[in-house]
C-alpha cells in the first residue's frame, strides 16, 4: 500500500493507494507548528476510522511546497513507519521534459499535476489547479512542461479583500447564480467567483492563441475546482485527485 502526501500552503492531502486504486484520501489544514508526532496522531486516527491498517504501508511519496511541514512528515514516516519517503523534485528520473529557464524552480505539486495530466488525459494540455494560488501548467505535444502562469487563489484574494475593506464582511464562497448581485453578499460572491471563472476562461483563450493548439485537453483540479467547473465556458475535466494520482504515477515510475 502506498501513502501519498501532497503538502500545500493551505492544505495537506493524504492518500492511500492499493496498486492503482485510491482507497482513501483526507484533506487537513497545513499547520507549520505540527511535529512528526502530531501528524502521526492525525494519520493513525484517520486510518483507523476508515478501517485501514496503516501498518500495511510499504511505500511513501511526498510533494511539498512548505519545507517545515515536509520535514515533519518525513520524520513521522521514518519514526513510525520505518520508511524514508521518495521526495518529488526536478531531478527524479522521470521521462518529463521541464522546458523552462530554471527546472529546479518548478514546484513539486506542478510536477505531479503535469505527470498525471499528460498520462491520464493526453497532450497537449493545460492543467489548472485552484489552491492557495491558481496555477496554469502547459504541456506541449511531446508531453513536456513548457511553463504557465500563477495567479492569486480565490480564497487568498477574498481574504485580502475582507481584511482591507472595513465595511465588507466575509461571505461563503458559492455560485450566486447571476453576475449582478442584489445585496452585498451576492455582490461579493459574483465578483469573487465569476472573476475567477472569467480569469480561467480568459487565460485558456490566451494560451490557445499563443500556441495555436485547437485540440487541447483542459484539466481542472484543486479544492475549489468543483465549485466553478460547471460555470466555465471552456469544456474541462474536473479531477479533484489529480495531484495525488500524479504522486502515485511518479512513485511507480521511479521506484
């Protein structure tokens, strides 16, 4: 059984695979103060509640963009599972071209998304990940990552707005149904949600124009992807587990 761990700025996603089957996945808040022991308590209880024997794990892989949390999780694995995790980076022996100026600067999560996107959905493609940041990863006809773009994420933008505007209170992020809000709450929801929707549609249009690609696979992932996938004018495939599926594929290729 494989334990795959994706450490993002907002959430840590833990997933258990048996061969290609995703058995369980959990999403926890990223906590920079947690020790390896703290993470073990969480992992052990989650697995127990799911009826999974965590002791059956015989392989572990981790992608992390938060070094302190990544180190704590590695300590947890080494102490309690006696396994040193495989760590995702640009130097793994993957059949993956990172055709960018500085391959070492490509985030581990983006490497996972590119591997999963091109393997599961084909090329050329664009993978849009809605997390703390909204990232656009572009994969060419040869399956190489050629770059993309990074924008502020929906929740991060909303928090910045609420903290900087004394008369605006936080609202639930949901689709309001109309672009014209009739009160402060729906005004905010329309601006935040449809603003991201139009940003994604617009960026995909620009990438199409720059590349000249017509038949292009668009994959949407990330915790907020399900909220907006049906609102896009662009035809997309929503895969909430894309990043951990990439972790499984990388482990399979490199172990």
